[in-house]
């Protein structure tokens, strides 16, 4: 029997992505089921019962969902972040969990610059703003998104720094970027900080008052990662003390209303997470997800597995 692939997305992939996924499954001899815009968890629980592979976006794949999927072998998150999937529950069932790193990275990086320009120009309020040219940009985590941020920054004629203890300095220098060994030094010197960290226990609330308190005059923190990495109390304290500082984020903080009331046009938050919301990124992630599933079943390829022990 053909292996069954389930695409379960409250927020659907673009039709172009679905068409390509359908074609790839048909050519490979896989059965495909599409569950889009489902309104209740019960619909998801019913659909996973016969699935051997699952593709999701930001859908919550919790332990109870996994428990209802006895045939499930592999889950692929169409995107980089995977904190919406219970990795421990999947691991206990021997299910491989993968993401699709890099497929959304240019879209996220472009959004970072859209927000930088928007906040630098005072949210287009008619008053004089500032330019990005000649400013120092610090990239906190130099992965797929960070590299694209650096590439675009050069077009703005910015001086680019990067901190990432997991990337060799030589690799960072090869991109024409200045590697920084101490993260605090980057925060003390850069006019813009681009946050590209994953949300894991070690990073949650790591962007705190002590790290940010010595930012240069008129600096801006740009968060296209996860809201959990920023300590919101620290951010509120800092913005209260430093009327020159700004904060923009691609996901609304828990204390969004308080920040907007207190800080006005010094803060900006997208109404929902928009980093990967381009047609190109959507298609890239969907096609990568189905190709990784086929690679796993046909070749045992686990290159992008995120729940390895």
C-alpha cells in the first residue's frame, strides 16, 4: 500500500505549494490527504489516525495528537521553528521530527529591514527620520536568517557585526562581517540589533536589561525570532529609562498593550507573525517538506532531524 502523507494546516500553504506537493506525491506513489483551515482539534485527531507522514506549519502537534497517530513515522514542520511540536512525545514513539531550515530565511530577513526602515522613519509620521546607511548592525545568531540579514545590510551600506559561538569566525569573516567574541560588546556598539535566536530554555528571556542597558544612543532592537527570547520586563524598564531607544518585533509581546501605551511610535509589532509570509517562502517550505519526507522513506535521510538524541 502507498504510504499516506497528511498536510494539516490551519493556515494553508499557497495553492502553488499544494499543487507541487500533490505532483511530487503522485509521481512518487504516495497517498496525499490535505486538511486545511480545520476549526477543531478533533478534525486533526481524526486525520492523523492513518497518516504515516505529517506536514504542518504552526499547528500544535501535542502529545495527545501524537498518541492518536499509531502509524506516524515522520513529522516535518514547514519552516525553521519547531516549538509547536512536542519533541519528547514524538521521540518516545520513535517519530522523526524535521524542520526546513533556510527556506523562509530571505523572507524573514527582508521583513527585518522593512521594520528597520519603518521605525527609523518614525513609522512614516511626516517628521524627519534617520537613514540606515553607515550605521552598525549587530546580528545575534548567524544562521540562515542572519546570513541573509548580513547580505541585505551591505546593500544599505551598513557595517555588519555578528555574534554566534557556534559559527567559526572564519566563516563569518568570509561574508565580509565582523565576528564578535563577547555578545555584550556587540550590544554596546551597534545601532541596530537583529535577533535571530531560537526559543529554547537557554535563550528564553536572555535578551535582558543587563545585556541591553548600554546600547548606543538611538539604538533599535529588531526581533524576527520569538517573543520568548526577550525579557519583557527588562524591555519595559529599558524603554522607560532610555527615551531614545526603540523596539520592533514580528510577534506581539505578551505586554503589547502596555508597551504601545507607554512608548507610542518607539515600538512596533506586526499583528501576526509575518516573517515567512511570502509566496516564495511558502512554496519553498512546502516543497522542501515533502521532499524531505520522501528522502526519509526512500533513503533514510534524517539530515534535518531536530529530535536526535
